[in-house]
């Protein structure tokens, strides 16, 4: 059993569940059920958006760490040396 997921895995799973909610919503006529399915789809969407933001922050942080290392070593982003 897999216990760790990448952000991409989590986002894909959320999107799959959102699609599932909408598919069920299409065949549901009971207003309370429709409301619950719509709320679930919105909750999955919020999780996916949060995961996407976390992923972007993580990628930005990794990029900044690499840039800091380059500056410390005297090499610019384009590979040239600082004076």
C-alpha cells in the first residue's frame, strides 16, 4: 500500500473526485443530494488549489535555495562569475 503521495498525485486524485461528484450530480434530482455533491466538489477543489499553492511555494523555495548557493559560490544565474 502506498502511503506517500506527491503534490501531483494529490491534485490528480482531487480532480478525479471532483469529476466523480459532477457525474453523480448529473443523475441526481433530490435537492439535498445535489447540494451535498456540489459542496463535496467545492471541498475537493479547495484541497486541489491549496495543494497547487503549496507546490508552487515549494518550487519557488527550491529555486531560491539554488540561487543562494550560486551567489555564495560567486556564479550568477546565467553561469558567469561575479567579479
